């Protein structure tokens, strides 16, 4: 048995035989054609481009129907790449002037493009390099230079193992037979990961080189919850995972029967349990799982799914779709929360040595008003359709917040003068994500209508840990006592100033930690849609008095490990059904 660790990007457990792709990669041999064959090569290239265009458009339509328009727009962006005039100019030069074969020209030009992006050492642009390689693969397939028949001829359950999977390959996976996948490269923010999440296929990426050691593997396990790939498991491990998979299915069915029940504790305290979303299509899952509203609508994917900045109408249509589907339930829209290093369009700022401490989130928005104004206009317009609130991320100073609010007011005046319907009394909130905000929270309370604690960034900035750095990953713990003290201080100040406060970070999606938050005084949680049933079950199994006892004990502990072990022990006592052995 061999167990490998990677990055979990789509939860779930899958067990099946291995289907290995691209163990050797591929190389297109140099081929120079006679002058008399140049026109034929041009014709072959045009035919290949036309066929790939049709396939990308079909992928866009099918993925949109399955996983929503924003996910489908990944393929719209690839279509734009495919028809880039500069690309075709280079291909025409190679074929016409240098008499390269169509396949050799395609491989050379697109590989150069991808290599240039990867050398920038920019995570977002590296992910876009995979889109370029995806187009190359599809063109070469149509030109007869490479094949990927194994994915087309499946007749039994498999787990796909590959150096990489492109977005189009991921979208085209036959979910009847493909139970999960693992790749050597990739990250949680790449388009392949996003498509996998949208399709709910268990997946782990970024494992590192493993293909050479898995030849002949009869059985593999993908643990999308913990980011593990297990090759040729022992009978004991295999049976354990089979039981886990069956237990997950059984528990999901039982919890689904309670989805429309309120998140009320045993002593009658009603907890507002909301959902975090990135895509409009996720609202259906939120409603099905009994969400009280959308506590965090991340708007970043509007920027990441296109080569161009989203227009005001792009923003408005996406927000309006969510608001209408939520049918009166509250929707909290967070403005752009990206760094300049992640923007894939427009003029890039100079390279930052430490982008997490640089031009990102509200700082980026306030420096780029042409980017910020259309989003604020769209939010104000969409807010006329329902119960909508706006929230600014990574607020550190009073000046930042006032500047953002002033711009919101100016945009509202513009809409009023133009006679465009909008909501004039839009509630305004801020994310509490840095220690500076916690320290000044009593002053911020005079400026906003609500707070939302983002435990992911709060832990990162409190503990001085880059959460994407595997070398210090063990130090990144939202249950660290230092982080918990800042959370408690925020809750206390919110109570004193009578300012509503919620927690929307990953911490709240853990049932055991959710109970701790209730004991600390939180009454509003926002979690990923998939976590709604488990967190609701935990809430319905306890009293506030029990949760307060948990918080009282935790405040005396000195390490994140001690906190987590204690919380797991209490969850086992209070809601044993949620603890997988």
C-alpha cells in the first residue's frame, strides 16, 4: 500500500480501479512539409479549429446546464483564446513561411505560450497555462497527432490518474464510470478544480510525481475530504473506506430528511444558518438543504472566469439570478476579494514580493475605481429585487471603510439622477479578517450595519502563516487560542454595540467548531452548501448552555491541538452520528 498527500479540491470518497493517462506525456516530432503541401496544412488547421470550436461551445452549453453559467464561461474564455488573432498569425507564419506541419506548429506555438505563463510564477496565470495546453491537446487530437481514447471507451468504474486534467477533459468525464480523479499538478483555484467542485466529483490535485510508481495498481482510493490518494490499499484500509463511503451515503439521506427543519437548539434558541456561494447555480442546492439565506456571495469568479473584466450587466445578471431564486431570503454580496496578482485582464501591477500583504481586496478596488464602480452600481440595482446587503473585505482602517462607503453613496446618486431603480437603504457590512480591525472594532461599529468574521484570513494574519505554504501548513489553525481570543473580542464588542455579527469562514463549517462559536455568543453562521446538513444536525442536538460550557473550557486550553481534541470529544458525546470512526 502507498499513501500520497495532495490538495483536496472536491470532497467525497471514491474507490475503483486506476485509469492512468499520460504517464509518458507526448511529443510532436519536428515535421517540415513540401511547399506544395502548405495549402493542405492550412486547410487541416482550419478544419481542426472549427471542430474544436464546436466542441468548446458544446462543453460550454453542457457545463452551464449541469454546473451553472459561471462554470460554463470557462469554455467561453477558451474559445476566445482559440480565436486570438495573434495565435493565428504565428501559426500562419510557421506553416506558410517555415513550412512546418500543422501539428508541429500548433505544438510549438501553444507550448511557448503556456511556458511563458508558467514562468511568471503567478498561481492564477499558471492555471491559465493549463487552458492553453487544453486547447493544444484538442487541436492535436483533431489533427490526428495524439489521442485520449481511454476516456471515451469506459465501461467500468475507474479513478482517473494523470499528470494533469484540462477543464474540458474534466467537464467531459462520464460520471457514470469516473468516480474520482487525482493529478500530479494543479491547485485549488484552477479551472479544473472549479469544474470538479461544480460536478461534485471527488478530486485531489497537486500530489507531485506519482505516475511512475502506480503501474499495475488494481485498486485506488481518492479521499477528497483529506486530500489523500491510496494505491493498492490493504484489505483493512479498503474495508474501512468502504464503510466510510457507505456511512456518508446513509448519513446524507438521513440528514436530507431534516433539511427544512429550523436550526434551533434543544432549548429553543434559533440560529441563522446561511450558505457561502460562488456561483448562481449553487442557490438551488442551498434551498434544497434548508439555508436561511446567502451569508457570503463571493463575487471573484466573475473576474476569474473571463479574459475581460465583467461589465455592470454581467454583475447585475449574476446577482439578480441569486436574489430571485432566494425569493426574499437575505443575500450578502461581498465585493471583489482578489489580489492584483490574480487579475487575468487589464494592466498588471508590478510583481509583489508578498501579495497577501499587498494590493488586494478592498485596497485593489479603491485603487481601481473603473473596476469598483460597475460592481457597486450592479449591487445597488440588484438590491431593489430583494433582501440584499453589501460587505467590504479586508477592511483594516476607518479611512478605507469611509472611502468605500463614500463611493457607494456617489454611485447611488448617479443611479438616482439617471432614473435607474436601486435600493437607497442598502445595509453595509465589513469582513473582520485582520487583528487591526478587531482592535478598532468599537469604532467600526459606528460606521457599519453588521460584521462578518472571516476566520480563514484572520487565522493567517494573526499567526503570520501563509495558508497556501505547505511548509508551515501545520501552524495554520483557526482553533489556535490566539485566534479564538480575537474572535471572542469581536463577538463581545458586537454585543456591546448591538451590531449583528456572523462567522463565514471555514471554521463555522466544522460541526464541532460551530458549537464552540455558539458558546462564544455567535447566532449567525454561514457555511458551504455541502456543510449545511451536518452543521444543522449539530445545532439541533445541543443546548446553548452546553455550548457555553464548551467555550468556557476551551478558553483555558493552550494549543490548537488541545482545542480540536476536546471539541471532537464533545461532538462525539453530543452528536455521535456526525463523527466518522
